[in-house]
């Protein structure tokens, strides 16, 4: 991750009108990656680093402010920062702005924030990745792979934290290391492990107290019972299958008996049908003769219908002739009106053609006049503006002259002030050294106050711990006495449990009797239910007989409808036959010639020649025949469905009668099952059995109450035992708390001793700082006694020095401003002369435009008088043309409509005449066909044929008789087929049965009794095993739980031992490992600065009880003194700086983990280095930059700044505002 550019505006002291931009890709940074951020204390050097963390994470690294909005410069409405950085070859831009004031400088109730993270390179250039605070925080972490804390440790290196670390005690080092690395989680882990070990131990002891092994079956008894239970299902299954097979064989004999009675009924039905068929034979013959005359009846009906249609068509033809005459008169009127409108339109178009040339000339002149008027207005405006500018510039020139005079007076006053206060310049050289001493002095005072407060708190806490320890010890004695008094209750618990088991055995016997009575009651209820079902079955059989009667009536109604449909089909068939007969003369029609007589009939008119060229007439009749045939088929299908429904009802009646017989058998079987229970009750004595059951239930209730009382007593004893166990747990917890309090007491005692030593050391530091300041102030005749006096004096020095420097800077700026104003005055005089000449030229152009406009108006009047408006006249002529066009189109449409209506009427008349001719031919042909048939028949005329026809009612009755005989024949055939099929099945079944019927019935009864006894034995055995298993499960589950809990307790105990035993040992061990890894990384950087030294971590030193005594002590190995181990305290100031800087760089490597960091910023700390050490540090920093890292050093040491060619200089000005320059 490498930072490429920083952009900010109005952040802390860096307040500006335009953004401050630091571009690390600029030419100033091309030759080096090492640069300095320089400036006086408080100028705003660290604000540049704040801008980085604000843009990326929305936080400030070096400050602990309650609100991020406090970084916005005072008096500014808003501030923003933008950081451009490169990561893994992709360039990103992170932006954040904060608006805290409105445009009227009122404080916003809620500041307005803007966020944007975008990609600035590659194919995704310009893509916005995040635009809200949450999105941006998550995306930055994903891209950079560093949290805010890791970024601060990796990129913004705080060397000062490690300077404090080197000088701290063992305890203080641990606290500082946790603050620097954030490794405090390990201490919490140690405490959690200790608490878990105690909890798991208490759980284990509670489980062990619950074990009990009484009242279980012996292993032999249990084994025998289980073997019997396993054997019984096979016996039960075998016997059940045997019963089913025997019952199926008995059922076959019953079906054989039913089949014989069915055969007798079927034979009787066939004989009755044959007799009925012979009795109706005469009527069937009569129906056949009538149906043969059906074709002639159809022709006669068709002839009468054709004659009626012929008369209707003649009347329609007469009406159409009248309508045609009226339509012809209307057409003549429409044609005349159309001619008139056409002529008017032609004349209007000629007038418009004459007008167009005049319109175009006049329009062109008017457009030129408008253009010249626009030019005139623009020139007038330009003249007025130029004139106003001349006046303004004359005033500005006068104001500038007055300003130059005022500035010259202020320069004179400033020069006098500088001469008077020149002595304060000398004090500035001491400020840097005094600032360092003041900081050490203040830090020592503040730390001494903090340590004094910590000492007071530790002393008070130690006293509280001692009091709690005494209280817990007294409470432990009291709880122990209570536990001993309750411990004897456990013996009584076993005695009560034994009484409960004995009572349960008696209760099981009574429950067995109860179950036997309940089974008897169920059988009795089943017996009553079967009796009721027998009555219900009789009712159902009666209902089926009623339904059969209704279906038979429906069959008669459908048969009547079928007769009507059949008659309709026959009529249509006859009509179609006649049509086809007419078409059969097609070859003869081809020989006919118009105007010549037909050789068959002598007629000279031949209408059917043209009429029957169209085959659609015969197709229509065929469609009608298909439709009627379909209706007849649907009715026939409905009739057959009703016949099948009648057959189904007959079969259902037989099935229900069979069910009735089986119910009677089940009734007898229920009585046998009841008697097998061998009770002293009749099957109808339900009330007596209920009374006996109530007595048994009352006895069970009494016995159950006794068991409940025993359980309550057992619960009370159990409660006492639990209370004893609770007290035992409480004893263990108290012992643990006493152990913890003892450890806390030792810890606080050790802390008090350490704090007292540190307070003494800090007091010495305060006195040393005070002595250094007093010595340096003697030559200026100043004396101080307290730190507050020195702060006031030092601030006064800085204020006066700052005022002197600000005055010097202001004098320089005033002189520069005077020179700039004098140059500006000359420039403004030159511009004023130019503007005055431009005004004269514009005025001459105005006069020329006015003359041109007058000439154009004169030409327009010659072409067309001005009183005639050009656009109005043009619109009038166009509207007139549109009106005439519309009138012509309307009259044309009316003419076309009249012509169309006349043609339609004529076409209708032609069609009607053709229909009349067709009907005449059809009548002639029908009459001819009927006469031809009469010649070959026994009838003389049509009237005689009609007299022989029977009525529709008579025809319907005959057809009903025929359909009834056909239906009965179908039913008898279906019954015969079902009977034969059933007879075959029963014969096959009887062939496979070799036993007699009586033997099978006796065998079935014996098997049922045996099955009942097996089921009873099976139920008793299962109940005994289940009761035993419940007792065993309680104990087995408990033993398993104890094993699991022992494993859990050992697991946590092993973890506690591995972590060191005490609560915070693991935390100390983790700190030791962290420091070890940190020193490895720090040595890499230290060897580049000075190969003389290597840092080495001492092994952990253990005190009594295996508690770590020293775990964060490290020393340096001096390779110039035969690798001698030296304490870090013996290092010089410069050597300590190099060590702390190496540790800070090592922490950067440790925090960044696997992330490539290419930008580093190192904070203050170079002021304590001598010339030689400073050279080594610069060499080490140069080595880092050769690795590709960009390194920024924040410092005000002049020697260092001079050695670093590229500098970002932050200059402080009056009013708390600073500026940034790159040089």
C-alpha cells in the first residue's frame, strides 16, 4: 500500500481558500523517497497525517477527541480530505467532507458528511466502490487489509511510545506493551479457564452423588423374558396367517351356496323374456312395414315446404324493384353536386398560385428589416456597456492611487517597530531545547500525580480485599456446619423408595384386572354395534330397491326421446336421398341446350342446369344429417348408461345381502370372543361390568394416592439432599473465591511497592528539569520556582517572538503590495485609453444601421401596401383552399356511397330471381319423383298414401316396445356372462381345497382362542421389561454422564496447566512471545542503523509456585565488546533513540502482517541525537527507501532537515493559520 497524493482544505490550522495538495508523484519527489515534514511546534505538521486517517477511516490517530468534526478549522463552514493511494497495482481515491456550518454561518443540528471511494486506474476507472460511511469502512479494510489500529501502528510510526517502554518497570512494560500491541485478550482467557475448571469439577461431584442400583431384574430372568418376547411375534404372525387362510376357505363354501340360488333366478328370467318376445311379434312386424313408407312421406313433406318458399320469394322480388328505382334518382343528385364543388376548388388553386411570388419578395424584405433592428439594439447595448466601463475604470484608478499612499504610510510605521523589538529574535534559538525539557518536566509531574492516585486506589483496594477475605472465611465455617446437619437425610431416602416399588407392584395387578374388564366392555360394545349395522344394512337394501325403480322409469323416458330423435334422423335421410337422386341426372343435364325442348319432359327452360353446378346445397343437407345422427347417438349412449346403472344396482343389492349374512356371522364371533375371557358376566350385562370397573378404578385411585404421598415424602427428602449438595457446592465456590482474594491481595501488595519506587524516580526527574531551566535563564535575569511560573514565562517569550516575526512578515508583504499596486496603476491607465477609442467607433456604426433600415421600409411599400398584413393574407388564401378541398371530398364520398347502394340492391334482386327459378325446378322434380313411385306401388294418389300412415303416438308406442325387448336382451346377456365368470372362479378355488367345511369351521375357532392367549402373554412380558429398562436407563444414563463430565473436567484442567496455572500467566506468556517476535523484526532495522548492537530477550524467570517473576526483560548485545550483554539502561540517548525507532519499525512490520507497506511516516524524536548517530539514522532511513518505501520524517531538527533535500514545510502565521510549501 503506497500513498500517492494528499489533498485537504480547512483541517485544523491548515485553513485555506483553495485545497492544499501534496503530490508524491510530483517532480520534487522523483529522485528520492525520503522527505521531511518540517515546521515549528504547533504549526500543523501532524495535521497532514490526520488528513490521511480521516479520508481512509474517518478517525484521528494522534488525538482522543469526542467528535471527528472538531478537526474542521474554526470559522470554516466545511472541511475535506482526499487521499490517492495504490494497492496491488490498482489506484484508489478516498474522499470525505464534513459540513458543520450553513452558508449563513449557523451551526448545523446534524453535520452533513460526504463519502466516496473510487477506482482511478485500469478497466474499472471511474467506478465508485463506496458512497456511505459503513460501505467505505468495510471496503477500505478489504482493500488495505488493515484495521484503523493496525494502520496507525504500520504506517504512522509513534517512536515516542517505545521511548517510554525502554525506561519503564517490569509491570509498567506489560501495561505499555498491551496498549501498543493490543494483546490484552490473553489475560481474560486465563481468568475464563480458571472459572471453567471450578464449574466442571462441581458438576462432576453432583453427578457422582446420584448413583443407585436396587430393584432391578436379575440377568437370567431378564434374558429368559427377552427370549420369550422375541419368540412370540413369530408365533403370532404364523397363527394369524393360518387363521386368514382358513377363513378364506370357509368363505369359498359360502359363495358356492349363493351361486346355486343365482343360477335358478337367471333361468327363470330367460324363460320370461322368451315368452314376452313371442307375444309382441305382431306389433314388431307392423312397425317394420310403417318404416318402409318413410322415404315417400319425406318427399311429400319436402314438396309442401318448397311451394311455400316459392311464394315468399316472389313477394321479396317485388319490394326490391321499388328500392332500385329510388336509389337511381339519389345517384343523379350526388353526381351534379360533385361537379359544382370540383370547379370551385380549381378556381381557388389558380388564385393561390398568383399570390406566392408577391408573398416571397415581401417576406424577404421584412426579415432583413428585423435583422437590422436586432443589430441596432445590440450596438446600442454595447455602446452603453463600454461607456459604463470607462466610468468605472476612471473611479478604480483614483481609488488605487489613494491605496498606494496609505500603504506607504503603513510601511514606515512597520520599519520603526522592527528596529525597537529586534532583541527577541535571539530567544527563538532556545525554544526547541526548552520545549523538550518542558515536556519531560510536565510528563514527570503528570505521571507522579497519576501514580500517587494509583497508589491511593491500590491501598484502599487492598484493605477491601482483606475485609472480604475475613468475611468469606467466617461464612465458610457457617456453611460447613449446615452441611453436616443435612447429610444424614440420605438414609431415609432409600427406605421410602422401596415402599414406592412395592406399592407399584400391587397397582400393576389391579391394572391388569382393569384391562380385562375394559376388553370385555369393548367386545360388548362391538356386539351392540354389529346389531345396529344389521338393521342399517336392511334399510340400505330397501333404498337400493327404490333407486332401481327410479332408474327403470328414467329408461322409459329416454326411450321416448330416442324415438323422436330417430324419426328426425329418418326424415333428414329421406330429404338427402331426394337431393342425391336429383343430382344423379347430371349426365342428362349436360345434353340440354338453352331454348330447345328437353327430350324427357319437353320443357324449354332448364333452371337446374345452373342451379346444381353449385354443390353447396347437397353439402348443407349432409351436415344436417350428421348433426341429427350425433343427437341420436348421444341419446342411445344415455339409454345404455341407464341400463348399466340398473344392472349395477341389481349387483349392489346382491352384495348388501351378502354383507348382511357376514354381519350375522360376526355377531356370533363376538359372542364367542367374550366367552373366551371367562368372566362372571353376560355379554349384555354392560352396566354390571361398568360397576365392577368403577370399584377397581377406585381401588387404583386409592393406591395411586398412597404412592403419590410416598413420592412427596421422597421429594422432601430429595430436597434436603439437594440442599446439602447445594451447600457442598457453595463450600467449593467459597473456597475458590478465598483463593482468588488471596491472589489479589498478593498482587496489590506488589503493585504498591512498585508505585512507591516509581514516584521517587519521577520526583528526581522533576528536580533535574527544574535545575536545567534555572541555569539557562540566569543570563536573561529570570528566576523560576514552580512549573507553572516557567510555563507562563516561556509562553510570554514565545508570544513576543511570534509577534516580532509576524510583524517582519507583514512588513515584507506590505512593501510587495506597494510595488504591485504601482505596476497595476500604469496598466489601468493604458486600458482606459483603449476603451474610450472603442466608444467612438461603436457610435459611428449605429448611424449606418439606421440609414439602411429606412431604405428597406421604402422598398417593402412599393411591392405591397403596408396596410395589407402579409401573414394574414397568406393564411386567408390557404384556409379557403382547405375549405374547397373538404367540400369536394365530401360530395365525392356521397356519390360513391349512392353507387354502392344501387349495385347492392341490383345484386339482391338477381339472387332472389335465381332462388325463384331453383324452387320451381325443385317442385317439378319432386312431383315427377312421387308420380314415378306411385306407378310402381299399390297406391293411386298422394292422399291415399297419407291415409295409410299411423300417428306419431302409435309409432312411438311401437318403437318403445321394440327398445324394451332389446334392452332386456342386453341385460340378460350381461348377467349370464357375469354368472359364468363367477362360477369358473369358485370352481377353481374348490379344486384347491381338500378339507371338509365342518372341519375348517372347528379349526378356525381353536386358532382364534390360541391367538388371544399369545397376545395376552406378549403384553404382560413387554410391560415387565419396560419397567425394568426404565430403572436401568436412569442408572446407565447417569454413568455415561459421569464419564463425559470426567473427560470435560480433565480437558479444562490440562488447558489450565498448559497456560501456567494462575489467572494471568497466559497473558504474561503471550506478552513474552509478542515481545520476542517484535525484537526479531526490530533487529533487522537496528542492524542497518548500527551493526554494533543486537537486542536479546531474556528467558522467563519463575518465582515460587511457578509464577513468572520476570518475563519482559531484554538487553542489548555489544558486538564491539566481545558480544557482551549490556542493560538497555546503559545506552546513550542516541542509542536509545535508535533502539526505540527500530522497535517502532518492527511493530509496523508486525502489525501489517502479510500486507506490503510502501509508505511510512515517523514522528518526532530526532532532537536527542548527536551528529554521528544522526548520520547512522539517516543512512538507515535511506536503506529503507532503497527498498521501495516512501518515508516521511516529522522533525524540526535543522541538521536533519538540511540533510534531506525534499521538504514539506508547514509555516505558522498569525490567527492560528498555517500554510504548506514543498521545496
